[in-house]
C-alpha cells in the first residue's frame, strides 16, 4: 500500500516538474487511442471543458475532424522516447465553421501541441503539452480553400504556403525540399475499396503529408492522385513514400494498387533568390498537376531555375517576335441585340499566322507577366481598324480583351492611353473586356484603373462572368457597363433548370446595378429564344456569326457614350 502511494506521488511530482519546465498552458497524459488519462493547467479557459469532463475521453473529441485524424496519425508515428513538436490543431467549435467547398475561416481557435512518447515499449503512453495560439502561421487574405476529403491545401494556396515555408526555413539556416507524389487515382481506389473506405484512406494520406510538412499548411492535393509536400531536407523522399505506402497497408490495400512514387527538388542553392522560390514552385506545381512526375528528374532548385529560365526566355523571344513582326492576325465576331439580331459591336479575337489556338500563349504571357505586350498589340490593331472605318464614313465599335493583370500594370495603362488618345472623341468606339483568367491581387487598384478607362469614354465589360471564384468580388468593387455571362451556363440553359436559375440570378444582379448583359456561345435557336425571354440584352456565338478576318459594316449602328452608373442612365441604341 505504501509502495503504491509512493509511486503515485512520484508520478504527480514528475508531472508537475515536467509541466514547470515545458513553458506550456496545459499538460495532458494520453494513451495510444488519445484518451485523456490526466489533465492539468488552464484546461477550462483554453479548451472550454472542465478537467473532470475531459479526463477519460478521447482528446480527438474536441478537435475538428481533419485534425482528429492528424493527431491519431501523429501518435502512431512516434516510437518510444520520440517527440513531435509544433503541431497545430483546430478546436471543434471553430473547425466546424468550414465551408462545404473546403474553405476554412481566416480566424480559428488553434492550439499548438508538443507530444512526447514514454520509453515503455509495451505500454504506449504520451505526454502532450499545449500552448494557446492564434492562427497566424501564414499571412494571407481571404479564406483558405481545402480539398474536402484530405483537407489539404489546393494548388494556388499551396504555392503561397510552400513559398512561405521554404523562405522561413532558409532564414533559419535550414534546407527545404519539395516532394511531388503520385498514387493511383480516386476511381481505382473506389473500385478496389469502395468510396467510403477510399475517402478514409485519402484522409489518412492527408494527415501523413501534414506530419512530414514544414508546417500544417505546406502540403497539398494537386490533382487526382497527385500530392505535394514541402519538408526539411532531413526528411528524405523514401521516408515520405514509405509513410504513404504504410497507410495503404493499414487498409489492406494491395501494394500494386497504391504504388506511391515521388520526386524531390531541393532548395539548397546559395544563388537562389527568394523571388526565385515562388517562380520555381509555381512552375513545378503547374507542370506536375498537368503531367505528373514522369517528366521530373530529382534535381536541385538551381538546376530547375536554369532549365526554366532557358525555356521561358525561348518562349518570350518567340512571342515577342510574333508581336513586333506583326505575325498576329485579328478576327472579328459579332455581338448582337437579341431583340432583332442587329450588330451591336464586334469582339476582336487573336489568331496566329500558323493557325494554332492562342489560349496557351496568352496563359503563358500572364504567368511571366508580359501579357500587357500582347494586349497592346491587339489594341493597336483594333484602333487602326476603327480609324480605317472612319475614313470610309463608317461607325465601327470593337471590343478588345484586356488581361486582369494588365490593369495593374502602370506602364501598360500609360502606353494604352498614348494609343487611345489618338481616337479623340471616338474613344467610346473601343470597348474593354476584362478577362478573369488571372486573379486580381489588388482589386481597389484595378477598380481605379477601370474608372480611368470609363471616364476617358470607354465602355468596360467583365468577361466570362461566373467562370471563376472572383466574379462577384470584381462586380462588387468595379464599375462596369457590361457583364458577359460565361458560355458554360448557356450551353445547357434550355435543358437545365439549375443553369437557367443561375443566369436569372446574374440578370437580377445586373439590372439592379444598371449593367447590360451579354450571353456568349449561343449556337442554337432555342437558346436564343430562352435568353430573349429571360431578358438578356446581347448575344454572341456561332448562331449569329463565326470569327472572320473581315467585318460586314453597316453605318449608323452602335452605342452611345457611357453615362455614370450613379446619377445618369446609359442610352443604348
């Protein structure tokens, strides 16, 4: 009896000595299932439960679902005497606020934990210290988006988080790596395991990648069966691949089904500037997402930078040759009044001499920030065509595409003004269509640029409305005259109540803001009738005319000078 009391007193002493030296707010003892055996410290004020209520229950019961999986994985990964530091866990109340689309709120109640496993091999026993923490691991504006199953970051978020993690590691004198992983695709997992067990396996994979990442944020799902994790150089690729394969083993998944493979890029080059890190990550993540690991050789970031630089310079030179040697052609597609199908104006479309689609080149130009040169070339051609029509006594209205990124380029806006001012009082004949292929990082600045364009006499159209995640924020902050409804909603508008309801919602919003609407990709008569009945103003598509190098001009048609949205109403012919 005396021996038992002495042992218990020693346990209590060891707990409080450990607590005193841990510089933590809470000390917990857990078993291998995360059940709380003992709790001490500011439990009530931080975790929101009493010591007595927490003791005897799994600690995972107060965690968000994804972090409950993460904690269990962390406990399993620790061997006798091993420690896991700086694991951030989201408490249930805030974790449940995650959106159905995988987005997570910017402000969450997060605790930082450190776990030590006892030396006893036969009886897994864990000490967990907790520090109350505000969620500030990665500075970012807006809610973070997560994959619904793995709760890993999406590709765009990952590039930002991984860049931050690599830079922070470099600041502390450590070397960071990016490992790209492939496993079998979801369809195959569903076939072998069933959807429910497949989701459970993917959730475990997500937890393992987080545990190997520099921080919880720098691991991502980059596509179906494609993952990325930014980690310290001390963790090699084989260790990560082995951890993923072990997840498959716990689900009794045949090794040939899982077949995890990985390639690693090391950010150890002393010549690597911080700005290079983001460029390399963006380039590698994009290429891996589309092509997988087959085209990647294990290499250093320095080598990737040289290879990427050579590739980019070659493409830049080729594109600039096309632009400055005038080896680009302009085609024109009519945008018509739905009421009588008369031409309202024409959209200017870029075509290359060799006949290939310009889409990939435009995207590339946006990635490397030279898209403004392409926009200027098209604008120059459009203005020349408008001025030519004036010499023939014709009134031609043309719409040119302007990348969202060009709006943020002061040099571009200056050069655009030098071109457009030559149009004099006829600047309203050049309409600007803002494309949403690139996210605007500074909406207020873009809004000021749009105001400048409108005050100079140009109509402004927001292109592909509804295609991206940023349409409504754009409309909220930018004064525009047209909204072009994305063709994806038009294709099935006569068969789908859902698509029709979405278009009706856009129309209601635009009418309230005194904005005219354009439906693109109209190809059938029943689509035309449906859109006309709904009250869409203008239409564009093969039903009214395909892009062509020449324009059938009718004099006297067009639109009047745009008025201000507030206080004056535009007049439309």
